[in-house]
C-alpha cells in the first residue's frame, strides 16, 4: 500500500508539474497571405501547430493576414495579451516581429523564413535550394520532351533560390534539358493567384514543357490543375502535395515548416527554447522530397537511387548546391 501511495503521489506531482508548465505556455501564430489552408507554406505551419495541440492539449491563438497592415497589428495584439511563443509565418513578417519583439523582451517570438537579430527571437531559415536540387533531378529523369518548367510566386531572392536549385538538379541529371522559368508577380498577391498560375503553366506547356515545379504558395493550385488538364506533370512544394492530383504530381519538395513550428512550441513547453538562427537543410532533414502511395508508381528504382545518392553527396559536401541568395545569380 505504501508503494502504491508513493507511486500515486509521484504521479500526481508529475501531473501538477506538467500542468504548471502548460500554464506558462500560451502560444500564438500569425499566418500570412494565402491563409492557413493554402495547401502549401501556411498549411505546413498549421500542421505543425496542430500536432503540438494534439499532443499536449494546449490550444493556440491564431490570425490569418489578408492585407499587409494586419501583420504588425496582429502580432502586437498577441504580445499585449502576453502570448508566447508567437510564430510569424513568412519573411514579410520579419519587420513586424522585429518591432514588436523589441518592445516585449520577456516574450518569445519565432520568425519562419527570415532573420531577426534579437535575444528573444528564434529565426528559422531553410536551404530550399538543396531540396529543389533533388526534385530537379527527378524532373530531368522523367521528362520526355527535354524541357521542364518552374513557376515561382513573388519575385524575391528566396524564390529565385528555389528555381536555381531546381535548375542545377536538372542540369546535373541531364545537361541538355532546357529549364523555362516564370515568376507570378512582384507583390504579395503573387502567392494566391491560381488563375495566373494556370495561365503561366499553359504558356510553358505550349513551349514544350512537360513538367512544372511550382514554388508559389496558393498560386501553385492553378499550376497543378493546368498540368492535370493538359496531361502533363507537376511538382509540389513546402507541404506534401502529392495527393492533390495523383498521377499528375511527380513529387513535392518538402520544406519542413511544420517541424519548425512544432519545435518552437515544444521547446518552449519543455523549457529549452533558444533564440538565434536555426538553418535547416538536407543534413537537418529540413528539406527533402516526398514519396508515398500517390506517386510511388511514377518513381522508378533508378530515379530513387540517383536522387538518394545526390542527397547523400550534398550532405557529405561532395556536391555543393549554389544558393542564389549568396550573389543574386544562378551559377550552374
């Protein structure tokens, strides 16, 4: 009986400790343009915070930005309520996070896809060019026409880096293949314009492209639909989008924003959250490519072997994938 009493007491103490810890965690997230169900970048973050909620039972506050002025307003309101950690989704939230975080030094902030140099800000950035390199190899090995395409969202260096990494992968697999690239626009609306994505896709298909990689947020939905309608192939981005049009989606370049969001909350929950810059590439399993029941029949053993060897070579340093952002140029 004494042993049972001790065990019960220990269990109670553990539960109380966990409850006390949970009280200190009041997480929040500000999704950016395109919304949390954009089937891409924002939704990846949503999946991560939902995973944390499911595992711990701790709810989070959220806001979906629909215009640029709302970013700082939303982050500030969350800080005023004492919420922490507050996740800002996307590089465009960097200035707002920097301003509000400096005013609330006792709260924790995480910015995904940007760097804010403050002692209470965790900056998570990715080596998108490395993951894009892998799907470029798969595109080259799947193309029948010798022409592949890329459609980016907002024309910024990060999105150019996706395209540059992709082109390097294509050329490594087959130097003779032509890569045609288009950007959707120069404003944040470029992330949520499926009609424009479809239009650009049809233009590339007319030029002989048979596979298009899209790194354009919600705009990518239009790219994938156009590929399905034309009997061509597409490559998804950020989240695993293979399920959107099975048989059309060759693969998806995974950018593990879900892991970044989950880790931010979980680390705070466990008391080991750290500020500073966190860089996630192939070595850290922060980027990759998706293979599942929806595209398994499209990926041959030779394709899988080649892309996995390339992955190992990038991790070991044998292959160095050029990052467009290092000099704002695509060196292939």
